[in-house]
C-alpha cells in the first residue's frame, strides 16, 4: 500500500475530512490526499508540522525530567476547520484537516490507527 492510499483511507474514514498530509520536519509535504485544494493541504501540513515541533519543545521544557513524556498529538480548532497532527517517526507527522462537521476525537483515532502502516512503509 502507498502513502497516498493510506492518506486517502484517512480522508474516507474521518468524519468531515477535507484532506490529510504526511510531512517532514522542514514542513515539506511527502505525500497528500484531498478532496479539495492540494495547495491548501500542503500549506496546512507545512505550517502544522512546524507548529507540532514547537509544541514538543514547550512540553519538553515544562515537564519534569523524571516523568518526561513526548507529545502524542496536537489539535487546533478554527472557525472553519479542525487540524489534528500526530508524530509518525522522528521528523515526520500526519496532519488531518476536517471541516467543523468533523468529530475531532474520531479523526485523531483514525490518524493513530494509521501510524503503524505509515511506519511500515518508511
């Protein structure tokens, strides 16, 4: 199975999904799938992948060293969309864009279930 097919499956399974992207830590899109504008999904992936890294650094700085945990997901809700990001491996992320009819926890679950399949392709 290809990265693109896995992203297509995410969009099909996640309620209200507009698109999904697999991005690297430089914000470059490795692959994407959308029912809408590919430019908008690439842009969302790039910005949110970078944002995820910043959030990871914040978490590292505020958590107790003995009980250190890594950031497992970030979700941002705007007036029009829900953006959910999860890490795949060091330096790579999945980004899901849902419209406001989407159910964020369900979208997060779909992303988390897809991570092992993405890792298997790397």
